[in-house]
C-alpha cells in the first residue's frame, strides 16, 4: 500500500500483486566471440550454438547502423564504412537476444 499525504489529508491505496513477464530472454552470457576486436575492416562472429535471426550493428546511442541475417554459427561482417568508435552487436532470435561490443579502429 502507498500512503499519500497532502497537508492534513491522506489517502491509502489498495494492494495489488504485479506479475512481470519478459517474453524475450537475454542470452548475453551465451557463447559469442567477436574477432578481431578491435578491428579495421571486418569482424567475424562465432557463436557456440547455431542461431537463426537478425544481426544488428548499433552505435552507442542505440541507432541502428546495419542489419543482416544469420543462420548458423559464424558470420563475417564488413565494417569498413563504419567510423572509428565503439559499437554494439545485437543478435535477435526467437529464443532471445545476444549482445556484445566491439571497437572499430
């Protein structure tokens, strides 16, 4: 319950049970390697178990830079067009999301 008091008046809310559900599992701890890291012109993603989904490259503001499909355990991505900086790789699959950062020199 929450009690709100304004001046000499107060009111108490009712109690409610809130069940949270997040339909997307964060697979951040899953085995994904990005190399070389830092990289100049190309990165390779190696994933422990086969995945099928979208690989997104985001800048550190969360803006989507590139979106490619993956179906398997390995993917090479050309990053020559990216400016130097830190980027996020996000793989979105039916079973969850895998995230990891890489540095472009």
